[in-house]
């Protein structure tokens, strides 16, 4: 059960590449001017800490214990998230701050922020149970971000930054896990999973993930991947990278020793079977070596897992940006 919940997380990355960012090639030069992140707990770097109504928060230890000075920052893992790792490998920044953090410096704004919210989904009804910031509202936050960026660097430069930015979108699992399977409000309307998959795809034209039935997940992934070329064609000068996390995570489960994992079925926090958000807290017993666990809490990947996932996607993005 633990594993099935997260296996189906599907990420895809939308990379907007302009013709004017070709000169960044020295080893420590950023490969893109900024990174912008939309989605759910797989990429929320702390917005829910500043969103009082949200039910899912990682604003307490042991979340973040392996990021020096950043414990309880709101990240649902022991360390950096997938999106932080990509940002760092692109030499953009080490940690991507949440846009709702009240004291963001101008420098933080220029190099990009995160709009994601744990418990979010493409279907606004998913938010009824989680009170997260819906995917449909995150573009409004993005507009506020642009206004602030315009104020910092001027409109022309702001447009350059945004045109050259790497955009990560990671969401969809909650639509299926929290809304369709566990709290089946939408299931009444869409008794067949395939119809609901189509509904979610239509809402977002982005990507998502599925739960419990891996077969459902694979079908969804196929539908999503088919949709991406059309989205790319509708966004001139953009490149979309689909990041398959289903197969790598399945491989981790089947061949744990290849990754140094001793446990792939339970999370590191508490019993590892049900603790997440408030249930994973300072009273929970932690495993002794966090890197031996594929999951940190019962549903969220550990830093070790995110690092493996980020590696291959990073190579694909870097090739596109350097081309
Ligand atoms: C902004 O606030 C956060 C959270 O309260 C704090 O950790 C950080 O040091 C502050 N940053 C600045 C630049 O004041
Ligand atoms: C923790 O586990 C990782 C992955 O298996 C391993 O590389 C590392 O050496 C371990 N650390 C300790 C202190 O045992």
C-alpha cells in the first residue's frame, strides 16, 4: 500500500527555452536564468507553511532533518526535493523558496520560486479534502510573481528571465489518491477510471499520476504522453520533457540493492505505513540510515530516491538547454 501510493507519481517538466540564453556554458554558470515550480507535495518547498487552511504540512521535524538549517521548512522529505536537486544541478540555486514566504529577497525572486502546495491537484474538487492551493490558482500566484519581478528588474528583463526559465510541474497523484479512490466524490460522476483520467487530463492538459492500480497509472501515463506534443506545439519555442518516474521507482522496488536500499515498502518515519504530515512528528522513531529507505514517510520519497530520479531528468534538460 505504501509503495503503490507513490509509485505512480508522474512528473513532467516543461522547459521554456529561448534563443537568447546560449552563452551559459562555464561549469558554474546557471544553465537557465530561473526555475519555476507548480504542483503538489512532491515539489512544495514550503508554501503550505504560510497557507493556514492547508491540512498537509511538513512544518515540523523530522521533515527536512538532512538539510542543514532548513529542518521543518515544509518539504515532505528528509532532504531536498526533486525540484531543489534539479535547480542545484542547473546551478540556479540550492533550494527553491516558496513564493508565499513573506521575506523573499529580490535575488530569490530573480532566480525563481515555487508555487506548489501539498495536497493539490488538477481537479479543484481534490482541494475539498486537503484545502491546498489548487493547481488552477497557482498561475494567479505566478502573475503576482511576474508583477514583483517586473518591479525588481524591469519588464524587458523580466520577460527574458521567464522565457528562459525551467518550469517543473508535478501533480496529479492526489486527484486519484485522495479524490477518486479514497474519498470518491468524483467516482460517483465518473464510475469508470478511464473517464476520470480523461476528465483530469482535460482540466489541466498537463500531467498527473495515479494510485493503487498500477494499470490505471500506466494507462494514464500513456494518455498524458500522447497529449504532450500538442501542448508543446501550442507553446512556441518551448520544449516539454516528460519525466518518467514510474519505471525508475518500479526498478527501485524490484532491485533495491542496486540503489543501496534496505527497505522499499515502509517509510523511515515511525512504522512507515501510515505516518505522513502531522502523524510523522518529533515523537516518531526514525530509521537509523535515511538513505537505506526508498520512502521517508509513508508516501513521500526520501532524498536518496529523489536524487536518483533527478539525475536522469537533469541530463535530458541540460542537453536541451545546451543545444
Ligand atoms: C525569512 O524567513 C525565514 C522563515 O522565517 C527565515 O528562515 C529566513 O532566515 C528569513 N530570511 C531573511 C532573508 O530574512
Ligand atoms: C547509509 O546507507 C547508504 C545507502 O545504502 C550507504 O551508502 C551509506 O554508507 C550508509 N551510511 C552509514 C553511516 O552506514
